[in-house]
C-alpha cells in the first residue's frame, strides 16, 4: 500500500502534473487577453517541483517500479531548470507571434512530468509509460504553431518514427518479461540467455532513438528544425536528460545482474554506438550553414559524448566517476543548448509563414556583424558556442573533461581519442558562428530587439555556463553526491 | 483438458491470427486492413482464454475489437481515400532493406526462443485472471504505472486537441 513517504517522494512529479492542470484551466477562466502570467505560473511550478526534491525521502517506491534517489533528484532538477528557461523563452517567442496559449505551457509541464518519472523509473513498464507521456507532449509541442508546412511535417515525422521506436521498446520489454518473468530492471539478476539478450538489444534500440544516437538519429535534424524554437530547446534539454537517465540506470542494472559476459559484449555495442554517434554527428554538422540544423547535428554529437560517460559508468572501476560525469554533462548541455536556441529565437526571421522559401531563416549569414550591433547578444552566443565546443572556461569544457576523465579511468583509451578528435572537429563549425558575428560585416537588416523574458533566459543561461566554467566544484560535488540506488 | 487438446486449440487460434495480422499489412484498402485487425483481435482473445486470462479476453473483444476499431473505421471511412491517393505500392531499395532487417529480427527471436528451450508454465491459482484478481494486482503492485497511465491518456487528449486546431 502506498504510504505518505511514497507520495512525498513523488511530489516533484505530482506538482508538475498539477501545474499542467492549472495551466489548462487558466485558459478556461481567461477574462482578458492577457496571458503574461502563464509563463510565470509554469516557472513557479517548475521551481516548486525542484524545491520538493531535497525533501523527497530516499527510498524505493510502491512495488519497486520507481526509486527516489540522488540520481533521480539531479535529473529532476535539470528537467525543471530546462522547463523554466524554455518557458521564459516561449513567452517572448510565442507572444511576438501572437500564439501564446495555456496549452503550450500545459503540454510542456506534462512533458516535464514524464521526464521526471522516467528519471525515477526502475521498471520497463513504468519507463514505457513515462516515455510516452514525455513523447506525446513533445510531439504536440512540435506541431503547435499552425503556420506553414514545417511544424506539422516535423511533428508527423517525429510521431511516426517515435511510435516505431516505442513499439520496438515494447517488443524488447515483452521478450525481457518472457526471459525473466518480471519487468523490473532488478529482475535481470539471475536471468540470462539469448532471449534476454534479444530483449535487451531491442530495448537499447528504442532508447537509442530517444537519445538520437547514430544510426537511430535520422529524425533529429528535420524535427529540430521544424519544431518551434522554444519547443526545440525544451526537447533538446529535457528529452535527452530523461532518456539518458533511464539508459544509465538500465546499463548499470545490466552490468550488476547478468551472468553472461555482458561487460565485453555490452561495452562493444555501446562503444560502437558512441563512436558512430560522435563521428557522424560531427561530420554532418560540418557543412551546415543553417544554425538550427547545425545545433540538431550537434545534439547528436553530444549524445555520443554522453554515451562515453555511460560506458565509463558501466565499468566497476569508474562507476561513480562515470555516473557523475553523465549528470554533469546533462546539466551543462541543458543550460547551454537552451541559451543557444534562445539567441537563435531572437535572430530568426519572423514572417507569418516561416517556411515559404526560407531555408535561410536560420542561416549563419543572419549572424554576420552581430557583435557591432548587439554586443551582448553576440557575446552570449559566443559563450554558448564555446561551451558546446568544449572550450575553457565554460560549462561545456567541465562536462567534456569529466566524461573523458571517467573514460580514462575505465581505460577506454580508444573512446577518449575519438572523443577528443571529434571535439576538435566540432570547434570548426561552432566557431563559424562566432567568426560571422565578430569578423564579418553586417549584411542583413537590423535584428529585432530581444523580448525581455528571452533576454532574461539568455542572461541566466550565459551566467550559469560561465560560473560553472570558472568554479565547477559545486556542480561536480553535487553530481558525485547524487548516488544511484538500484 | 488434456495437453494435446490445448495444443490443437492453440493452433486453431494461432494460424488465423497470423493470417489476419499479415492481412493488415498486405491489404491495399484501409477498410480491409482495419477489418483484418478486428479479426486478429478476436483470435488473440481466444489465446488469452487458453491462458485462463478471461478478463483480458473480454476486454480485448469489448475495448479493442469493439470500441477502438469502430473509431478506426470511422476515421478511415471519413477520409475515404481513393486508389489514386493511396498510390501504387513500389518496392524501393529501402523497403528491401526493411524486409531483410525484419527477416533478421525474426531469425534472431526464433533462435533465441529455441535456445531457451521448453519451460513449464507457472502454475496459477484458481482465481487467476478473474476481475477480482486483476483488480487487486492493479491497485496494489501496479498502482504507480496504473495512475501514470491516466496522465498519459490526458496528455494524449490535450495533444490531439492542440494538433487538430485549425489555427493558433
């Protein structure tokens, strides 16, 4: 029977669901056209959910399908921060296009609640439901604007491919259940054999789709480009964090439980995924002149570095180091990518139909000469680009360093070498934006002023990136303390 | 009921199940595909009965074959796609890759099942599969996934309404 402790541990999830219900009702009781408070409410619920995390009792919940531990708490914090920042961004972006509605924020809150639940899940059944809550919300957010061809196309592609990935995940879960007699991750202990291996590999395929690992990445560029920019920012930060949290949990349970030589086999499969993801993601990002598409390929590449962290976590000698490296990376990436998309949201074309022959809506030439016109905006974008590239002193550098240190601790030298080389490759395309802003003459018309809430989001994100870059100790110490209970 | 009689019954349900599932994929007319799906649901319900999951079998017939498929058919008929809109089926290179992948998957699963060998089914109590037993397990052991499903349904409704809006 559920106790008060169970409910208290689920409080962040419940608060986010409550927030979504409140936001939906706010649209019903709307008296004037003023909707400015909606983003404020969203941020308040995100903050409340984050504040509930330290009070959550550290325990296994209900029938053992979820666990409330430091790891889940950290993921909850990252998701809530991503939700709050993208709500700030959404406020400015939607208002200037006259499409701000309560449903947008309600769906974002629902999506965040799914992500939080996925971060806590230790059971394939619950994880599937959490993934679907998260994904359905994100599909609808991608289709949210009714302007032009791109958003519906992006949402439809995401929906169809995502449903296939979910079906594969379910099939894998069914085989897993057949092999172990339970859907709990801990049931792998004592199981074994080809049936379990087949189930686990199908589950891995489903999760690899959600984190956009090569070769399951094909949806990413189109969806990231077509979705409205605030939704893309939320998707990049939140979906990745939640999916990687469950992937890490699953891989650790697999290593802890299976009798067959899973260390080598699993390391091989994950290593191949990581190398492919790092190389292909960075290679495809190289020729992109469209900054939004470039950021999409960059998010694929970042998934590769995160996979390196997961592999380090799967080895006993670097277990703690790898787990905390994944968390640090997720936090740093979430803040950086939302900042980068916020600047992009200010710079993008604001025509009523953003699709009509406007592949250049996000062209890098729009950034030309930005430094002389909007020095602070250009400075913030430069910070985000350097952070994504992993140049010190930024949060991205701290994250890459901790992942590669963990991989070195696991003696996975090949992965470290590939990671460092592809990071250097990445510097080229990130710096192209910086070069355009600082060294090229302005071509385009004066960019519109950033709405105040977007300016706040950019400032907060830039500040966090720089502060973590200069003094990473609080973040890394927190990640190290975020223990993972099986 | 003897083991051999059960095996015979299993095949009586299983072969048409596979045939109608294949029909769903192969049918060019969406209405035929939907009807094949209805028949697949019925045969599947028979297999549930063989596993003494009576409630599940009833739910399968009432909810899936009844309610959901009627909705499916409504949508398909409202769209009333013509042959021209459906287009000609072409087997492109990508589809062949898909066929090879699916065949590989089949070989993998069958060989995995063959390797794990025959296993006796777990003995279950007399009330297994009854409304009472399913209800009890749903509200105790599976309470959290059960409640999370209600959030999932709500998200699906809100998402569908948002996506179906003409204009925002």
